[in-house]
């Protein structure tokens, strides 16, 4: 007897991680529900930095241009001295795009605007979050998950195949699973608030008393809004007045100026910084995504980006297993993403120490373009490569030309929910076509041309090589002409069987 499921996946939490997972599942035709216990969308700016690697993810999901239009770029930082004079510098190192890395500069987009764009994209795909719906109970067995929900219509019990907990640092899902969340409190408490103010221009990120943790303050104009984001460390204990009057008093005390006035506060929070990492990302058919799996200081703008990429990693794997791929594929989610989060926590903590000393400049280390999965069970090389691009690395972009004469970017070939196989001066019939795989050939009778040699250089290719690129833009396999049998075994392991 076939069991009836309400849907394939229940996604708990409609922040950036949950929305990314929902968009990815929607475009793959997977049935799901996206629930959020809050009655309304998050309205704060907290995760405002969109790193270059996440920009690539957003381009694939069809929202990058809209996210850029909603926000903008970081202004220069203006550090004020005690006498009122100041020095200006860039917050982020400016680098020009390259053929392999088309996005080099972090964006500034307040989190509530990023999530608004994501919800609009989800509506285009025929879905929307269910606000005011809370997960209050989980039971699972080998076949599925039974979830108890409480919403506007009362309590309901739903049966689903998988559950993803994207429900934040205080995750109900993580607590219900009994997953440990070790780490440490970092000895820093801070205020972050989105305010309307007068007395400062919007042409700079205004910073006062850098390096003095008792007096430090920054006021950053939020791109795409009329708001400023106020950030300031505060005492570890005691109440903090987050009203317009209270924050105006703090601003006057820390800047020594009486011309800067907070007119209104749209959102504010006082929080203690922690660095914590879940012991596990998966128990049976339940997964942790985003802040439910890792929390960290906000320095370096890593959190939202890491959360988005968690979901981007999990989405295609859930869809593949639901379509018949071996269930072991889901083991690679924790295998790949947990080490990335561990590294991110270390980086964010190091940058917090630098911020305490007044150093805020950020470089390539925060862009996340160098992150990959070289030790993953999904990384295959036949024969093993000693240098250049390796299996598990981020797949670079490259300018190409189609056989019909039109220019095209390699990322355009990747865009969508499919796998992509590139045959470089290889024999076309050596790999049969199959559903879910797009094959592109480079050579005398190929459908694509590498006129400038950008592909060959970026991927370090020899004649006869095959490169398999995963749906999330990482290199799954690189094999030579004589090793297509290894490629066929790889296809079986990920559920890509030849078409009839």
C-alpha cells in the first residue's frame, strides 16, 4: 500500500536559507511547504552583505539583477578623529571582474530587501511562505516525517518525506533532534538598528572611535532605503534603550556631536555574539540549514551567504533522491557543508578581533569564491590531477561562442537545475545522453567554441577531457578520454541513468 504524503519536503523557516531552498525545490518541480512562525517577514537589515559567490548563486536562481537593483554597493568608510577631521578608505578591496570570476565586489542589500526579492521569485514559481505557522512537534521513521503544526486555522498533523529546519539560531528543529550546538560566547554584545536620522550624508559609512569598544559606533547608509544601520558595542549586562530618544543619546555621547538626531527606529536588536556549530546537520530525514546549524559574529558578512549556500547544496540533492537517486547522496550534505561553516566561524571570529582594533577593510577572504569540496565523496578525477582546477572546486565562468555565432557565457550553460557535461575535443558518442544532463562539445564539430582559450585555461584541459559540473556550480568530475567508464559509474551513483 502506497503511503500518502502531504508533500515531499517541509521547510521550516522563511528567511534567506528557507527561501533559497524553496526556490530551488520549486524550479525542480518538488512539492513542498514553506512555513514561518512569525506573522510577518523579517524587517531588519542584519545580513546586508551579498558576497560574490552568492551573487553567482542568485544569478542561477534568476534574481541577481533584481537584488542589485534593490540595493547597491558599499560606500567608502569615513573614520572620524577626535578633532572632527576624518580619513576615508574603501571598506572592500576593489578588483575588476575577470572572465572566470564575473563578480568581484560584495553588494550591500538590507536583508529585508533581499528576502522580499526572493519571495517575489517564489511567487513567480507558484508558491509563497505560510506566515504564522509554527512547527511544534516532530516524529520520524524510515519512510517519512510526521510534523505537528499550529497556525491560524488551529493544529494540523502533516506527513512529509523530508523536513528541513531553517529556523534560525534558536532552532526548534535542532532542539527536537537533540543535536548539540557547542561553541562559545565571544564576550561582545552589540546593538544593531535601522534608523531614520538627520545630520549625516549618505555618501559614506560613518565610523567613530574605532578600536575603542566602549565608545565605538558606526552609522551606515543602507542602499535602496532612506535608512541608516547603526552598529555599536554595548555593555554585556543591563538594559539598552532602543528608542529613537535613547539611540540619539548614545549617538551624541559617542560622536560628541549634537547635530545627529535619530528621527525614528524601524527595527533594533541588542545581541550577544556567539560562535557555535551543530554537531550534526542531519538526523534521518531531517536536516539543519543556515543559522540552525551555525551562528557567528556578523563580521565579514559571512552568515547569510553561508546559509544561502547550505540550501543551494541541499536542494538539488533532495530533488535527485526524490527522483530515484540513491539515498546515500544526502550524506554528502553534511560532509560538504559542515567544514565550510567551521572555516567561516574561524574567519568571522578573526575578523571580529580585527574590528576590535578598528580594522574593517575586507579582501578576497570574505568573497567565498575559493570555497569548495575537494575532499567530498562526490569529487572524481581519473586520472588524479596534480594542479590547476580540481574536482570539488567552484566551476569558473568563461566567454564562449555558440556554433550559430552568438557569444555566450559558460554560466549561461550552467543556469538551471541540470548537470552540465563539457567535452573538450572529445568523441561525442562516448557519453550517451540522459535526462537531467546537458552535454556541450568543444572542437571542430562542437556546438560551442572556445575561441579565446578561456575555457581551456580556466579548467586546465587537455584534448579528450570531460568535465562534469554539478547543478550547484561545482566540478563533480574531470576524466580523460579513456576513463568514461568511471564517468558512467559516477552517473549511476547520482541517479543520472541513460534515457530510453
